């Protein structure tokens, strides 16, 4: 069906969840009650929820059916063996530990790798530095609470919204090697390749770049962790944009990509499509000591290593989700849907970042020049979007970034963005048109949108629970 302009939803919708339609008046009161913070809204009061795509998408028939096969044995569950065999087949990784979600894997491998480096390489405690193309926020958090600095080494245009590039998630390889030489390999416990690069707006990393980063890491004997939440979207972008792999299947590209890491850490709530679940896997026996230590820690923190915080049925569902998440037609549809939304928004004069895999990023700084950064233009836009159309989106800007803990001053933020995250197979093309129309209406009313100030500002992670009011 390549000669059609748009690929329609390549699936049938058999189960539906009703949503409530509300009036503008109702929504104005609801957002006021929520302290002008969409995080504090009730899901019931939302028409289209674009807060995140993590565990919020549709699951497949096969995933649903697989749950009934769960073996709920405390140890040695058949469902665990099914999951481990699937991981071996897709990624070629020999050892699997299930975890309750991505950060469950992080709380195992991160302290183990840092302590190992300190012990074995003679690195001094508190001088450790981990490197990444860009750390996801929980990965950064776990690194930091283990007294290790998290340093990002991304390419020059990663955050330049005026420039299009095929692989904005790439490492700057020259800078990566330079950083290793300056910091000293003995002080670097791991390198994290994040695919896709979430923080740069779901931008992909090329296979050549993953390979290049791995070769550098091997030269200096530093383990590489593939932070794998959007492994299938990344493979799709490689297939579409990296000439050498144009004829490869998603499965072939995925298998190839995982040769260039030693450890797989995954939030399975994204591309593996499950509501809850994660993975920590090891390629071979070269890090057997790390695997063994992670298993021991798993017993304490997640559960016995053959269930790791998941019920048997959830492990079966995850095994199927890994496979279904790699379907060529679904990936094509998903990436096209995000691109359609970005193109539609740009066409009505709403400036967006280059489309990535899972979300559109609206440049609220450009849209609302009359609201200064310290009055949170992207958050004000989120509130207006909810009032206008019942759509919930999330600010990625000054409110999220917060203050410098030493000086108490607002960190300067490179861009004030509003993220519209698209859950998998949950909203249709008509919903995308509706979102675009909502922005068109907002644009007509742009000068009436007011900045926001705090009524209550929590000391840390303030965006989750802050309460605000409009500035007069
Ligand atoms: C979501 C995500 C995580 C954290 O996973 P959770 O399942 O939310 O705990 C880690 N890394 C990346 C790249 C992610 O996208």
C-alpha cells in the first residue's frame, strides 16, 4: 500500500476504553483545582492523554493471551525460561534477569559496576565518571546516588532545533575518546548507549555510531550498557536512514546492534509494549561476576532472579511484546503518526523540534515570547491546551529543570518545550487532526495566555507536585 498518501492504522481495535467529554468551563475549574499542574489532574477528566508513552499504550491480542500461560512458581518458572529464550533469540544475550521496570534494572547494575571499577582498577571512590550519549533521568539519578558523575557526550546539533540530521542521538566519538583519556579509563565504570536518545527528543543513534562507541570502549576496557527502551524504533530509523542497512529486517538490525554492548538494560514499558516490566541481560560470560552480583542484589531489591518483580503472566506477556514490538508495519505507522503530527503543527505555524520516535516537541518559547522563562511558557501552554481541548501534555523546560541546589537560582534552560507523547496504537489519525486543530485555536488566543508563578514549590522534583497560579 505504498502508493497511498497515509498508512491507516494497520490493526483492528477490538477493546475500547470510554472517555469523558467535558466543557471548557469544567476544564478551567479542574485545572484550577489541580493547582495549574496537569500532573495533578485526574485521568478521568482527560480526553487525550499525552503525558507519556510509558506503559500507556495498547497491547496485542497475543500479549493478552500469553498472560494466561503464566507459571507462577517462585523459582525456576517456565515463564522465566520462555522470556530468557526470547531474549537470546532477539538480542543474542545469554543471561537474563527480569525486573519490575527500567529503573529496577538500573538499581542492580549501576552500583555493581561502580563498586567493581573502584575495587579492580584502583580508581578512588568519589572520582568515578560514567559516560553516555545522553543519560535518561533515572539512569542519571542512579549513577549520582552511587557517587558517580554522569557526563553526556552528544553530537553538536543534538539540541539545535534549526538543523535536521538523521542521527541526532549519536555520540560525538572524538569527544568520547578524549573524555576517556582525560578522566582515565580506571575511573569510568560504564558507558551507556541510550537508544533512542530520549532526552534529545527520541532521536536515533546509527549502527555505525554504536559500533564506533563500542570499539572505543573495548580499547579502554570499559563495559557498555545499551539502555534499550526504544530499541525497535531505533532499528526502524537505522533501516530507513542508514544506507548500509536499508535491506535489513528490524530483527536483523536489532541483533546486529546488540553486538556493540555488553549489558542490556531495558524499560519494557516503551517498545516492548507492556504496562509494567524491565530487563537486565548479559551478552556472555565476560561479565559473569557482575551478572552474579546483580542476581544476588536482585533477590533483595526486585525478587528472586527468575521473576525479578514480575508475575509469571507478565513475563509471558513481555516475551511476546518484545517480538510484536518489532513489527515493520506497526513501527512504520507509529513513526509516520508522529511525523504527521509534527508536519500538521508546523503547517499551522506551531514550531516543533525535528520529529523523533515517540513524541512531538512544541517550541513554546518561540510560540509565547511574551512569557519569560521564569514564568514557564511551556507549562502555561500545557494548561491552555488542557483548557482548550482536554489534552494533557508535559512541560520539558525550566519547571522540570529546577534550581541550582547551591545558589537557589533557576538553572538556565536551553529550550522551553511542550512534549506531546504518543502512546502506541491508542489514538488514531483523527485524534492527531484534533490536536492540530486545538493548537490552531490556541494560536488565535495566544496573547491572552498568562505566565505562571508558584503557590507551592517542592524542594526537589518540583514539577510533579508543584501548585501554581496565573501571573496578573
Ligand atoms: C523509561 C526509560 C528508563 C526508565 O525506565 P522505567 O521503566 O520508567 O523505570 C530508562 N532509560 C530510558 C532510555 C527510558 O526511556
